[in-house]
């Protein structure tokens, strides 16, 4: 079941919100837990047991560490359990294939499908046990409350990566007032529009292949994917944050207009912020962060970005993508960071680095990524421009402009200027228009999963 589906929008979500609102306080978490299990089972029924086992592992280890503070064996046990789940289901076939290629063996692949959301809920589980071990959070004694935290359907599949401390108070005492619910509806609708109206539309061009290629067409596809993945993922995060607000939760922000960044370092402070914060707090800083010698700092950066790449997927191109950004961050710090001056050049540099990075991210293999980058820079005998490229440039020009505008805070600033009667009239009207357009697209469309579902 997708957030951007008729079933979810007009049946599952309204019924869940109604039951949550009507339920007595002591049953509210149970309502959300049952709804989350139903939501997950609609897409991955055979992995419900894995999700339940993950919740049980985190909860039991948290309780044990409360009774035995700073118990390192318990922490190691919790981390090993969580990583074992992740490695087995996400990386077993990749490791098997790599060994077969390297050693010439023929070890059969397990052929396991990837449990939806496993990378996200595993990181939430590990953050909880690490915080309890450090004394940063108190262990949750009620299993239903902990399972609700881990399985909460708005952020279960693709984040934001919510830490227990972010929602601990709301799990025990939360209220939903009209203003908060209204803000949640608006935020959800904005995210829905980003996904269905922008990401899905520009994604058609990103996935298009034509027999008559050109340099311009290769750039159009690359830029289209750069917009698609942003509006797809940021749209999901907006929808999750909005639904959380409708239920009385305040989830952390995940994006802050990353395409306005003036350096790659700044880009990663604005893109998927909860993942970056996770690696900073649980990997980079424990390794020593930047408060070590230069060689160890370089090691720390490369370790974090290797893990970031691997977290995104079990293939060599994701590993290379992580190293690509790790090396760029090192280069900014050690080589050309001081050259990023002026009003235009830093933005052009970041956008170019981002587009090229997403070519690697989007490609099935590193070799395919190199071929595509070669096409973008005129290698392989492609013409610079042809009629096919000009046709798609004209066809998508307005959508490109809308995506560029939507990547900035200007629409939000214009909306914030509305006061009084104008706001009371135009905001509900805008929500209604987006819902009508989205519904029309969904009724006439096909299956449109979020890109980050596969991570």
C-alpha cells in the first residue's frame, strides 16, 4: 500500500485517523500499532515476523541495559542481531555473487526479496539501544509502545529515521488540536503533490531511452532524475511528517532545500538529514570525528561514506557513489574548499557534482554510469543536439521550471505571507486542487512506488 494510492488516501488513512482520534488514550498506541502492521502486511506479509522480531530484540536489550547499565556485551549483542538481519536479507546475494566472481566459485544465491524498510527500521532499532547504553534515553518498558515507535507506518518504509528520544514524550502523552492537524494536512498534501505531480511526471523523462541519443538528451535525463529523486524522497518525508502531526507526533525534518547548497559539505547537511545525523552520532564521532590526526580523520570520512553508500544498496555502484562523495568532501576540506566563492560558481559546482553523482546512483553498474557520463560530455560520437533532444526540451520545459522553483523556499515564503481571510480561503482551496489533480493522476496512472522503498 502506497501513500500515493487511492486505497491509502481515501480508505486506510481516514479510517486510521478516525479510530486514533476516537480511541481512549490508553488504546491510541495500540490503534496505531495495529494499523502499522496492516499497512506493512499489505506489501510484505511474509516479513511481518522479521519486523516483530526486530522490535523484540531492541526492546529486550533496552530493558536488560536498564538493569545492567553500560553493559557492553548486551550492546554488542543488540548490534550483532540487528546487523545480522540486515546483512542476511539485504547483502547475502551481493556477497555471494561477489565471491563467485572473485574466486570462480558457484555458490547458489538465496534469491531473497528485500524486506521493505529494513534499512530504516534497523537503524532506528540500533539508535535506540545505543542511546539506552549511553544513558541518553530511558528504556521503554511497554512493548506495545516500543513496537509502535519502531513500526509507526508514516515513517516505517522510508524515514525520516526517527530516534526514540524524538517521540518518547508523544508515545506517553500527545494531543492533537485543530491547528496541528491542519498543519499536518497541508504538509501531507504538499508532499503528495511533490511525489505525484512532480516526481512521477519528471521521472518519465528520467527513465526514457531513445535510439537517437545526443549530449543534450543525456543531460536532460540526468537533470530529470536529479529532480525526480529529490521530489520523490522529500515528498515522502513531507507526507510522513504531515501524518505524524495529524497524530500528535513531531518527526524530525529530513530535507532543507539541498539544491541551494554552496558546497557538497553543505549539501549533505541539507539532504537526508536524519541519515547524516545517524552516521555522525553513531559512527563518525565515536571514531574520533575531526578531533584526530589528519590521516585518522581521512579514514573516518571514508569509513562513513563507504557505509553510507552500502546502506543505500547491495551493489558496487552504491559503494562507488558513497566513495565519490567521501572523496569530494575530503577534496573540499583539503584542496579547493576556499575557492568556492562568489554568488554563482559555488551553486553551479554543487549542482554539477550532484547531477553526476546521481548518474552513478541511478545506473545499474559502475560501467553503465561511466558510459552515461561519457555521453554527457560528448564521448562516443554523439551529436551535441538533435531533434529528439529539442522535442523533449520543449515538452518538459515548463515542468523543469516548476521543479526548479519547487526546489527553493520561495513557494513556502509566498504561502507564509498569506494572512487572515486570504489564508483561510486560499489554503483549503490549494489543498483541494492538489488532491483533485493527484486523484486524477492516480486513477489514470499505474503503480508508482517511492524510489527509496528499495533501500
